[in-house]
């Protein structure tokens, strides 16, 4: 059960994210975060490199589509959550919220995300 303090912190984070998204939408994206390399698990065909550039509409950025619900922006290592990723994807979490084969390509083509080292 969430405490009053934790609800206030979560509400503050959401308000900050909405404010940031509004500011970004008004001014365009000044600078996107760099690429994130996710470590491959056992039996992985290669590492996955996430790029905001391929996931964010430069003309109409909507950071709150993913942050903070699917991926944290503050506090903690988001890569450690919901490991392994494929299990989270199967539950429609993390990358699987969009990469479900309907909204965006699904998991049927490993090379779409995984790159051999």
C-alpha cells in the first residue's frame, strides 16, 4: 500500500514529466539522451541498443508516452527492472507495450533489435 509521502513523490514526478514534455513540445528537442546499450542475457544473439532518435517524433515529442510509466527517468537503474526483458515484453510491459506486433514490430525478428558483437 502506498504511503501518503510516496504518492506525493510519484505525483510530483508525473507533474515534472508533463511540464518537461510541454516545454519540449514548445521548444523542440534540444538534446536527446545518448544511446543505451542493454546487456544481452544468456543465449542472447547480441546486445540491444536503444536510441531515442528512432523512438521520438522530433516534430511532436511526447516523452510521457514512456516516462515514467514504462521507464523510470529518475532514481534507479531502469535496465534492472522487469528482467529479463522478453518476459516483461510478453506481459505488455517495457518495450512490449508498443513492440507487440501490432503497434510496432514484435519479437519474431531477433535481428530487428539484437546486434551481434
